[in-house]
């Protein structure tokens, strides 16, 4: 019988549905069942080529989240293993969180909250803060989520431009093929690109310096996209104004220096983390997995993946 290995906590209702489909579910530990594992349900952790090779009959990986930088998709492709993920169902949610982080960073909402709770208001009004108004936003990435963020920003009446490898034919926004050129022209960066080697440290010291002393960086992409050492230096020296970070190089234990800077706002990878959106993501994880076993087309696979079981 086919076994499905769960990596990380998977909701009970989903485990029940997978069992009801006639599959055996293994929680985290495949010991002794390696030969029967044909599917992986991935919530967290990496899926390397070495892990795939532990399971000679592996056919399908169904992963929670749109990003797949933790999965060696090249190795999966080479082995004919299908890889499903959960794009689109989280776009609006991540865009909402991005706006919240941007506004909270600029208007210093956590600092204001602390000021009030610490009883400082009677001693004087909270200091004036930076503003979103008058800023120019440079998006790094204008894909499914980036375009939802841009749509929201249009409602805030701020100009938006973007950098990606190729321009979007359907976007009237100015495209910068050169990221450094964009950083010189804007004062606010929002990163929403995939992680992985190609985007590693796209935001580095030189880019932060190009952004300038009024610069604000919002990272909702992946921690690897931003050189945190360079960011901490730039925030400490006032080379940029502030940062709002939802993702970190070392999750779930980010560099604690980021916690104590007065001009950095950090959240624990909250992007898609609401009750309805997480449920929708898990439903897509289920559909990707079960459709594979039913010999039907998987609704959402990573680029280059097979999407239907042939036998
Ligand atoms: P898409 O694939 O739809 O969009 C990715 C965008 O990044 C495209 O505009 C793409 O354009 C651009 N891009 C890709 N590679 C590069 C590169 N090397 N240099 C410059 N631009 C690049 O992805 P989504 O919008 O669905 O998701 C984006 C990422 O957001 C995810 O991969 C994930 O890492 C992150 N994310 C974070 C969440 C959170 O909780 N904080 C939640 C969900 C997603 P082009 O190909 O033309 O370069």
C-alpha cells in the first residue's frame, strides 16, 4: 500500500482525508517504511535530493506554501517526481500583511503602542513619524503577490515601479531591468520574489546605500533575499531610515540584533497566516496529493513538474 510521509504538523482533518483515500499516513518518521513511501506532504523543512533518494518509490511531493526554495525541484524533475505547491490562494492575504508592515514601519505603530502602555503620553505627544505620502515604491518582484500589493498601493496614491527579470506585458508600471538603477530612483523597496540562489542577497550593502538615508525596506519574500548583516549596519548607522521584515535568514530564530533596533519592525513570517487562507492552502495541498493518486491533473505544480500520474 502507498504510504504518505508528513513533514511537519499537518491538520488532523487532512490526515483523515488522506487515510479515507486509502493511503497510509506516516508522521515525520518513515523508519522501516522507506520502500512504501510514494508521497510526501510537506509543511516545513527541506526536501533534498538525498531525502528523495531514501524513498525509491517516491512519486509526488505536495508542499504547503507558494515558495519552493526548500525543495530541490531540479532533483525532483530529474527523478520524475511531481511537486505541488499553493500559489494564488494566498495572494491577497500576503498583500494585506505587506501593507500592514509598510504602514506600521513608517507610522511606528508598535512604538506608539509601547509609548502609550508605558504611560509616556501625559509627558508629551509621541514624536512625529515618517510618512508613506510622497514616497516612491520600488517593488522587487511583480508576480502574483507583487501585483496584488501594487494594486493596493495605487489606492494609497503613491507611485510604484518595479524590478524583475522581464517586464510584465499587462502592467503599465515602469519596469527597471537594473535593480541598482531602481534603488537610486526610489526611497522604499518592497521585496516579493522567490528565495534561492538566484535572488540571494539581491538587497546588499550597495543597494541599501543607493536607497539613501530616507530609505525603507520591506521584506516579505524570503530571508535569503536580504543581506541582514548589511541591513543591521545600515540601520545602525542611519544609512537607511527603517525596515519591516516578515522573513529572516535564520527562521525561526532570527538575529536578535534586529529585535532591539528602534527602526526595525519584525513579524514571525505571518504573510499567509490567517485561518481562512491557511485552510485554503491546505485544501490545495490535499487536492494536489489526491488528484495525483487518482490519476487526475494536479491543480498547482511548480514550473517544469509533471502534473499527472501516467500509470
Ligand atoms: P511569482 O512567481 O508569481 O512572482 C515572482 C516575481 O519575482 C516575478 O515578478 C518574477 O519576475 C520575479 N523574479 C523571480 N526571480 C527573479 C530574479 N532572479 N530577479 C528578479 N526578479 C525575479 O511568485 P509569487 O508572487 O506567488 O510569490 C513570490 C514569493 O513570495 C514566493 O516565492 C515566496 O518566497 C514569497 N512569499 C512569502 C510569504 C510570506 O509569508 N512572507 C507568503 C507567500 C509567498 P521574472 O520571472 O520576470 O524575474
